[in-house]
C-alpha cells in the first residue's frame, strides 16, 4: 500500500535543505571538516534509462539509485515510483536514510531509489516488467545484494514490487543462500516479516506518544501530558497516514481531521478512522463522509484547522511559508520525509511549537526492515525457537505458584501469563523499544546543549557523532 499524493505548490531543493540542516548541526560537533564533508556527501549516484514495451510501441523509463553512505554495510532505502521523482529528491532521501538509521541505531548506510512513472498509468504486467528491469540494471552495476544495498517499499511501491525484485535477484544469483535478504518489505509468504506493513505508522504513533508523555515539555507549550484526548489531524490516508491515525486513536488520541489529495474532512468531536477508510475505498473520496462536520475541497485547508498534533504523512514540502501562519497545532510529527520547509520550521519554533523530525518519527519502517533482514540471514522466524519453551516454563511456574498459594488463576489470567511471544509481538516490542530509546537520546542531546535549539538539530548531532565513530572504527579517519 503506498502513501497518498498531496502536491505542494512550492518547488524546493530538497537535498540542499538536508545539507543546510546538516551544516547547522555540524557546528555543535568537533569533527574534522573533511570527515563532515564525507558524511554529508552522496558516495554513489547511479542514473540510468531503460526501454519497456508499452502498447504497440516503446517507452523509455528514467530511474535512479543513490547510495549516500557506506560507513555501514549494506546500504538501505526504499524505491519510490512517482512522476515527481528527480535526482535531487532521491539524493535527499538517501541522505535522510543515513541519518535515520544512525538515530535509531540500525547498522545500515543510507540509500534510496526512484523510478519516474505514475504506476496508475501502467498495467500490472508493465509494472512487473519495469520493476524487474530496474532490478537487473541495479544488479549489473552491483547496486543490490543482501550485503551491498537492500531496497524496500516507498511511495508508489509495496509488497508486490518487492516480491518481483526478490525473485529477479534470486534468478540472477542461483544458489545464493541469503538471496531473499536482498530486499525487505516482502510478503510474509516470501520471507517477509509480521508487522512490516504497519511499522512506519506505528512508529509515528509511538513517537507522538513518547513526546507528549514528558510533562516538563508539555507544560512549556500549554498541553497536559499523555495522548488521551489530544486532537490530531493526519495528512494522507495511505499506508503511513492510515496506520499513524489508527494507532494514535488506539493510544487514546482523537483524530479530528484527515486530508487527502481530493480534499479534507474535519470533526472536532472525532472521526472514526476505519469508517473513513472504508468510505474512501467505496466512493473513491473522503469527501461526503457522513461523520464529517466540515469538508474542504482544497486539502491544504484541512491542515489549518484546530488541533494539538499535526501529522503530515504524505510528501515533502507540505508546510511552508505559505501556510505556516495558519497552522494551529502545537506539535508536528513528521510522518513523511521533509514535509516542513526550513523557513516554516523556524517560524513554528519561534511560536513555541515542537517538531518531531522525520529522521526519527518515520524510522519505524527501516527498524522493522532491519528485523526482516536479520530474519532472512538467520533463516529462522522470530519466536520459532523459543516460544514453546517459554510457554512450558511459564506454565510450570504458574502451576508451582498455584500449588504453594492454593489460589487458582482464571483461564484468562493463566493464558495471558503462560503465552509465549509471537513474531508480531516480538517485532512490535523491538520497534517500541527502539522508538522510545531513540526519542530520549535525542531529547538528552538537546538538554545537554540547549544552544542546539530543537529536536531536528539534536537528531542530526546524534547521527553525525555515531557515523563519525563508524568511520573512525573503519580506520578511514584517525
């Protein structure tokens, strides 16, 4: 399932914005200028074109794969299918992947891919041909492999495309034991992992929950601690937006607004995410949803309605100088990559707001991709080796306690205590621990040096320091 398209009016230089943030953070570190330049620069940029048969003729497809940093191997990053893909964007997203992996302590370098197409304009057969040919081109240049570069789904791509990539790579590398580790985000039946599809959205929700749990920080912006009752607007009802809204709702937040490319809906008393999703699936639009008290044909108006938390989970550059003055949220949780322009961000901070940066907030996807990659290399599903042992050990313990105390537990109590962890539960536990630990690492960096000023810069500082240590450990830098 892909994210949803909401097109910004303002063109930006995305990679320059990322580098600008990097340079600002670098002043709070003590690393050699040459090392900082090495960390910031893209190591490899591969642009290529290939023809496909379309109808009675041919079409030439533009595509990219960027490996930003090989300080850790393999490099890791999704493949974006979009008419708006360009080299600058792919470079920026690859760089963000490098910093993102460092922030959440995932041992990958950053990479990203892009294919300049609108998937809606192609048949399934044509999409398969494009994806397989893209994979062949990567393999020819050694830009894919379980120890080299591991793609994943991104905007416009999903499990189906990842299965085509895995099959193509395995066909080109007969007998390679770890071939399925060449790509993540695969279907469960093709060595994927439970929880991967919803991982990014779950991570966004955990990030928001962790932020609002800090009473000291909430007091500064006039909010009470905890997600309960917090009003949330989510932009995008694709994979990331839908699951962000779903889990935020489960955590106690009130989803009051949802924005999509066809418009936006709002209800201060709350919207039911599942019924909105089903309404859009049935009618093709969120507009006309019976539970909405307000609707807007211009989706950007939906971002400007009253709320406590805004979750932009569509594309980059959605909150800009053009609309930041009308944003009423006190917290922005960046579910998408680069949804807030640097100029808008500065104004939001000046007004006392908190931004949970994309590099951390949407790192749930790469975290669970890491778990999938580990599963593929070990060839054992999570929980398979120890689940029954845990259940038998817990059962013996419960029987012993009941025998000593003479108090019998109810069947529900026994089941909850005895139960061993499934793969999904282990994955969700690992993801939650990663997001919680990483949030407090970022916050600690900020508290230790208040001049840093905000979480994005603190996240960059932390990432730069970790990457610098990796280069030094490799012996590349003294």
